[in-house]
């Protein structure tokens, strides 16, 4: 089960499309977002360590998404 709530993924899809959303679509988006988020987080962690910090900051996330 994804850490991202299915209801949040449902809202994202509905706001983006204005269409009804199947539960399977919301569950799949939640899983994909979690996977992408994990990859970004790992890269941001590496950037924070490289900078000599133990705290991941917003700027690390922004750099990791580039």
C-alpha cells in the first residue's frame, strides 16, 4: 500500500482533468508518485550529505528534480 493517500491522488486527477476517477487509477497514480518521490528523495539526500548536512532542505529537492 502506498504512503500517499489514494484520496489525494484522486483529487489530483480530478483537478487536472475534471473527469470522474476510477479507484484503480487513483491507486496507480499514488504508487507512481511514491516511486518518483522516493527517487527524488534519495538524490536530495545525497545532495544534503555532499553539502555536509544531515537535513534535507527544499533546495535539495529542487536540485534533485532537475
